[in-house]
C-alpha cells in the first residue's frame, strides 16, 4: 500500500473513532481539497445534523464526480434542498451549481445572482455568478460582479485570480496580470532557499531559478520567457515535474533543468514561471499582434511516412476546472476524419480509427506533434506544444475562451503557426467543426500539391 492510501485509511480510522458531524465535515473537506470527490461524498453522507450545509456539500461532491448517475442525484438533491429551504442562499447556490455543471449558464447565473443577493457574506455566491456570466459572454457584467465580491472580500485570493484572468481576456493586461499575481498566496509554495523573488532587477552574471507551478500547457507557454532572461545575461535554471524534464531541456534559453525531487544548485533569484508574464509585459518583451517571438522548442524527429498526417486532440485533462467547457465528445469531433490523410491520436482516449502515439512523457508527445503536418485540437496542452514547435495548428475555442486567446481574433500573438476557431454560442461546436473540416481538406490538398 502506497503512502497516500495509508494516509487515507488513517483519516478514515480517525473518523470512525470519533464520528461527530464536525469530524465528517472536516475530513470530507480535506478530501475535497485533494479532489477525491468519492471519499468526500462518503464523509458528507454521514453528516446527520439539520440544515442546508451537509446537502450543499453532497451536491458539490456529486457535481464534481460528474457521472450521469451522480449528476442525476445532484439534481434531485438540489431540488429537494430548494423546496425544503427556499430562503436559504446556500440552497439556491446549490441548484445553480447543478445547472452550471450541466452547462445551462443563463439559469446558473440567475441562481448564483439570487444567492449573492440573499447572502453576500459567502464569496462563492458572487464569484460563481461572475463565472457563469462569463460563460454566457456577458463579460462586462461578470467584471462588475467580480469587483463587487472583491470589495466585500478583498482577501479572497481565488476570486482575485479569476478576476485577473477575466481582465486579461478582455484585453486589460496591466491590471489583469497584477490581479493574477494574487494566486501566489493560494498555490503550492515553492522552495526559496532564503533567496529573493526576482522583480525585474539586473540579471547579468546572476542565476535565476524558474519554478513550474501549473499544468503542462501553461508550462510550455511560459517557458518561452527563458530566452528573455537569457538575453539579460542570466544563467537560467528551470525546476519542473518529472514528465516535463526532457522537454524543458529542449527549450531555447534554458541552461539547466532540475526536478522537484533533486537538490538545486545555488542561485540568486527565484520566480514562479507564470509570473514571468507580468514582468515581460511590463518590460515590453511580450507577444503582441504582428510580432511573434517564434518557435522555441526543438525535439528530435521521429520516422514517418509520406501521407499527410493530422494530429487530433478533442479533450483536455479531466481534472481541469474548465474542461467540460473546452473539450468535446469524440462523436462531435469525428466529421474531421472524413478528410484524406493519416490521423494521429494525441489524446489519452483510445480510438480504433486513429493511429495511437502512446507518449512516455511530454517530450515524446512533442515528437509526435512535430511529426504531423497539421494539428487540430481543443484548448489543451497539445495546442501550446504545436505552437512552441512551429507546427501548423487549428485550435477550436469555446464561446468564453481562456484568457490567453482573447475574444475576437482568428490569430494569436503567442504562436505564429496557430489559427483560432471560435464558437459563436456556448457549446455550439457543430459550425466550428464544419469550418475546420473544410480548412483541413484545403490544407491537405495544398500540402499534396507541394509534394508533387
């Protein structure tokens, strides 16, 4: 039994010894923080005290489990809770969370707003209202709601982080990056070894340690700023998770790579990788329309045939908070396969009609991406890998996209090889698929003509 499972058993054993409502709630919340929603639900189901709180906890766990049965149970429980406690803001919020998970954004926003008006002492009521309004495309309203919540709860770091991302999405990079920096007080701490955080000081002759803090896509996107640091005369060491080690070595401007489990050499400054975005923006070294910074990853080629190769990715990591909004079912994606060519599966989801790639780490995934003439993907790490390599890539974006893609343009300053295809309405992927399907056909024909 590994250490994490032993810890889980110890938690459960401790609960069984003193099974008070507070114990069940505390350990359930701990499991929820770890996104172990099944175990969290197990604990919440054993809270027998009256009131709406135990029910809202159960609903939140069921929504995050997300299976059809769990969603049905969440809906039933939310309706019963709403009937039993019609004037309880948490009951109204719980109904909103079910509609949000079902992508019924307008209904969810109305319920969250109602909960916020009933009780604004809970920051999640207003924060979730803002997030739902954002999914509806009501960005100015979402902005105002975030500002209301921050005025009431100025120390709620998660709210300020979401607000910062919305500002950047709307084009306000200066204020957006400033608010986004709030996340450093909420995220996992990095080892600092008593050294200062870099905040733009001269780097000539200095060593700076850049720490990975988020997922693969964010890391691939922001590791490009290593060459900016290198241009300032710094020795750049990067600290990443094991699966990113080889790819980090392949990045321009990186002098050395370490993993979280290795002993680091001495350095002068440290910085979280995402914080480089703010400093690069303030210094003017930041991608803007018409001025791309160019590819910055180089990986060893793998053997491939002469057929036109299209890499496909229709879903991102399921643990991502926004995955249900950015990913799509394979059946929705499948019409693209009507085009000629060899289709490579860049997802974890195995499909008989596609050539598998089976990467062992992010570097080997990048090799498969580089072997493609074209990549077609939703907003996930594959898009960033393709852009960083300079591989032609079509990225299909939801109606309310992630902050880095902006709101209107078909191109992105981050990557010259990437084209953006945007949903015109929430979850209406069909028209986007048809446009992409036609463009894949034209791209295939153009490549075939060049090869003859």
